[in-house]
C-alpha cells in the first residue's frame, strides 16, 4: 500500500473522485445565487412594491434550491458508493495478506485481535474518509470562496471583518489537533490489544486484570480526545454565533450612517450563516483527515508486517 493515504485514495477510487469533483464544481457556484436573489427581492421587488417581480424571483429561488438538492443527492450517492467500494477493498486486502502469510509461513501476519479490529472498525474509518477526502475540501472550500467573494463584492469592509473572525480558529485547530493525533494512534493500538485479549480469552485473574487495565486506558485516552475535541467545538460554535452579531453591529452602524442599505445587511447575515456551516465542516474534515492518516499508516504497517 502507498505510504500516503491520498495516493491510496487516487489509486483505488480515481474514477469516483473525478465524478465527485465534477458534481462539486457544478454545485459550488449555486451557493451565491440565493444570496443575490435575496438582495434583489429586497431592493427591487420590495423596494418598488412589485409583487409580480417578487413571485418571479421567488420561483427562481425555488428552482435553485431544487437544483442544489438534486445535485447534492447525486454527490452523496456517489460518495457512498466510493466509501463502500474502498471498505470492501480494504477487507479483501486483509484476507489476502493473512492468507498469503499463512500459506507461506504457517502463521498469521498479526494477532487475531488486531485482524478483527482492522476488519471491523479501521476499514470503516479509512473507507469513510475516502468518500470525503476530496469532496469536502472542494465543495465546502469552494462554497466559502464563492460566498465570501460575493460578500466582498457587495461590501468589502464587512467581508474583511468577517474574515478576521474566522482566521484564528484555523491556527488553534492545528495546534490542538497534533495532540489529538497522538492520542488517536495510542487508542487504536489499545483497542487492538483489547481485541486480542477477547480472542485469546482466559478466565485467569491475571488475564482479567490485564483486560480491565486496557479498557481503562482506552477510556482515559478517549476522554482526553473528547476534552480537546469539544474545546474546538466550543470555539467553533462561539464564532458561528459571533459572526452575525458583528455583522449586525458593524453593518447596522453603516446603515445608520447611510454608508450602506438594509438589503446589504440582510445579505451579509444570510451569507455569514452560509459560510459558518462549510467552515465548521472544513475544520471537522481537517481533524478527521489527520486521524485517518494516522490510522491508515498503522493499517498499512500491519499489512506489510512491520
């Protein structure tokens, strides 16, 4: 297996990833259409008290939503197919490696507990990441760029302030994630040892104590991961709530001073919400990618007998 998880992803799922990229490329620009329609509804239809024009814009809005959701359905279906196909490949790779090892050397490549853990959970984790590996950064990152670009075109001052709110989050995540990666690798190894203890079951007091000790270690590692993970979640939720407040305060001041209009404020409140969700997904993806790379390396090393 390739050393990098992304090389492996391209090797086993290139066709599916290309389809995912094409679907994402169509979905991304549609993210700005509802924002512009909202602005036009306020400025043109409501401003001129033209109900007929409001109906037309509303129908365009509805068509855009239906188009987005249909494309996202196709994207999710393709992503699910890629996930299950790669998971199947990984499980077959485990069996092939074990069968080859058993035939050649008369023994298993790894202890039974490790094999069970790899086939049951680790393949699911790695396969699940493969489905998101390209689609999430492309779709969510592209959405952020398009929406932020549109907001900057509407009013670069408020858009710049919004960017300053989210930028520190990325650097904090990078620092905390390094610790989470080390804990995740340790947890994966402990779970494998737990699986080995179950497969080689013994009712002796020594074996019972060893098993309980491993369970407690796994518990401690998982709680350490949770503490760090939920700090990042807390920060993300705080920024999501802070964004609209800052837009209302700063944008409201601009409206009072006559430097912008209410429709711009409406667009920015909606736009910040459209940035917040993709941003949270990108942050979660970064964390997942780091853990997936750690698990993939451990998986590949085990298959190669290292």
